[in-house]
């Protein structure tokens, strides 16, 4: 259970009488357990001006905090919330899970975890969870604000909501999504955007997209970039050789990381790799990291029938400890996704001193900056040529790595958590 906290803002008279006249009072924040006897508090604040403000109760949708299954939105949720609850012990956080949770997600004593049935993984269950269960619990726990980091919210509550919309891929590529989910998102997302007190999104591109698609005022949306996990860092020569030996038969390799579904454009990546191999006849490998998502029949068929299939290593989902090594050991990331709200693997690669060949669409040029080579994701020949260009030109690769070291300074989870916190505070007028 969360600790009940009394948050005191104490204003001391300035010890210098002249400064007291000019500056008035200076502020000090003091925290007490509510169980603290008031006589002790009175003794501590005697002779001072004090304002007591109770802790806020911040309810959070934490459906996507799933042990061993953290991907894009899940990582954003994990990394920002972990910092927010520890940076703000004066406030109480109520985490709403839709299934039994792992204790590692209870980040601090000021978090109260609540399991809310049913498990919401289908549009009908989304509706029950957000329109019936969540409003009831927001009222029960007397929440001051509701933070929803996965693009869903309730239209049936008066509690101000900070909504994080990561991207509108379903508006641009509806054919890549399951019909039931696509219809739900296209019906409700504009209504969510209108009702939310504030919106956060993960790139300038996504902010512009939300404004244009849903006619949302730009001043209602805050850009909260993603960050990369601290495990992503350059490997030394010995570490790189060990990774290559383990995953790529001791050879250099390109890497792709992400869930395997049509929007990630893996079929075109494989076609480009075949062309690269036919032309150069190198021993370069392609390592693909990620679990199958949806609509992957074409991908599985190609995996079995393609030439050079022995040079493509399918390693499945990896936890961050191992993925950071595979990323750090790569010659380059190839990320020809059709559409992204951000593109975390691009940043993860740059943190490892691994340059990226990335799509020239949506947010990806914004994330890669001058540390990436841009390609048309619909043009297999263009992807293959850029792979060849980087493979042949070590000077270009060195330049991109130097640029990466500057580009990554723009992003960190600490900054992300601060910006998301500011967005939440705007919801309640603070």
C-alpha cells in the first residue's frame, strides 16, 4: 500500500532583515507521514508561515507494464513512471493493471497497485474497462488526475486526463491492422483527443499529425520524446567479437529490432538484403530481433523460401540486457519502417555508436538526425543501395558515428519524465 503523505510548504522569514523586505520569504518543502503527531510538526514549524497541501492522487493506466513483454509504449510507460513516482514522493500514484502484476512495477512506496478486471485486449473489453471500470475506480480512489500512456482513456469521467498518443499509424495504414481494433481506434481516438485535458506525444511529427488529423490546437499538445535504456552503450572490440560469434557466425551483421508486423516492412528489408547479397557476395548477416505481431503470413513464407536464408538470423524477443549487446555489436541498424511515432530502436542504435539506415517518413528523420542514412521504405532498390553504400564506405560510417554522439544528447528518459510530469501538472492547473 502507498504511504499517506502530508506535504508541507514552509515559508521562512529571510534571516537578513533587508533581504526580508526585498525578497519576503523563501520556500522549503517538508514531507511528513500523516501518522506523525501534530505536536512534532508544530515544533518544527514554530515561528514560520506554513501552507499545508495534501498529496495529489494520480491514477495511471498501467495495462502495458507486462513482465518480459515491454516494447515501445510499454518501455515509455515503464521508464517515465519509474522516474516520476521516485521524483515526487509527495504524491500518491494509483496504478491500474488489467491482470496480476509483477512486483518490480511497484516502483516506490507511494504506489498503490490495483488489478482491474477484465483483461482489456479487445475493443469490447476496452469499452468495459475504460467506460465502466475506470470511472468507478477514479471516483473510489478520489483521483485528482488520470494519466493514460497508451492512447486510451475514458469518456465517462470528469477527472482531468493527460493522454499520451504515440502515433496515428491506423489512420495512415488502416490495412495493416485488425479490423475490430482499427474501427475502435478510428471511432474513439478523435473523441479522446477532444476530451483530454492535455495530450503528450513523442515527436514533433506526431504533434503535427494529431493537430491535422483531429483538429486539435497545437498549444494543447506537449512533445515528450522517448529515451533509451542505460544498457545501450558502445561495446569494446572484444565484446563485439563475442556477440558476432554468438549471433552471426562470427561475421559482421545488419540488425533490425521491433515487433514483426506489416508496418515494420520486414518483407522489403529481406528483399533488399537479397539484392545486397547477390551483388556483393559478402559474408554479411542480417539479425532480426522481435516477436511476431499480426498479419505475418507473407513474412513466414518468405523466411522459408528466400535465397540466403541461412544468412538471416531470427532470434525472437530479447530482454534489454541481451538486445543492447546485439544492437551494440551490429555494423548498422536497418530500419525501413513505413511509419513511426518515434522509433526507439533508432535511438538505441545511436546510443551504441551504431549508425542507422532509416526511413525518410514520419518521425524517423527527426530521431536519426545527421546520424542516419535516409531511404524510401517502399523502394527495395534504394534500401539495398544504401546498405551497399554504408558497407563500402568506412569513412561515411565513422562520420555517422560521430554525429550519433551529438544526436543522442537530445534524448533521455530523465528529460522525458520531467516533460510528462509538466504535462500532467498542466491538467490540474499547476
